[in-house]
C-alpha cells in the first residue's frame, strides 16, 4: 500500500516537472548535447581565428592569378564556415535560453510540442516538423523568384 502511494507520488512529480512534453531527464540530456556542441563550436571558432595568421602568410606568397583565386577561395571557405559556426553557436545559445525560460520544445509558429525524436536529432529546433517544412517551402519559393 505504501509502495503504491510512493509510486503515485513519483508519478505526480514526473507530471509536474514535464515541460512542453519533455521530462527532466530528457531536457537534461538535450541540454548536455547543446552544451557539448557549444564548446566544440567555440573551439572551432577560436582555432579558425588563430589560423588567420597562416592564411595571411599564404595569401602573401601567391604569385599568379590561379594561386590567388585558390587563396581567395580558401579564405572565403574559411570565412563561410566560421560564419556558419557562429550562427550555429547563436542557435545553441537561443535553445539554452529557451530551456531556461521553459519555452524549449514548443514550436515558435504553431505553439505545438516539438517531438522528442526531432529534438534528439536536432536539439536547436524551434519549429515542429510540419512548420519547419512550411517555413522551408516558403523560403525556397522566395529564393527561386527571379531578381529582375
Ligand atoms: Zn509548428
């Protein structure tokens, strides 16, 4: 009898701490994932900043146009990947903030719960799969509008 009571007590606690369909353990797991990604990205960004010196040396040593364009491309790629890393870092910080203010796991467009499987695969997700598809379709159609 006591066991059953305790069991129900735990069951109730589980219900209370569930936020947006996620229990505490799931939120902790996703938070850890985000923090690991965050530190990895920070290391990558630091490393790419440090290698700027090497790039300047490389750019200074190019002699013909072909070498120059390779150096440009190398520089562009490096800048592009750093930009990508910084925007990913921003997305992670936003997700961590949503965890803090308890809005994590809820779609920013339709306010539905985001499936745990989606968050597990993509912890920075701020839209449910349906709204993400609508969002991407709208953006894709905009991207294909001729500029003239
Ligand atoms: Zn949605």
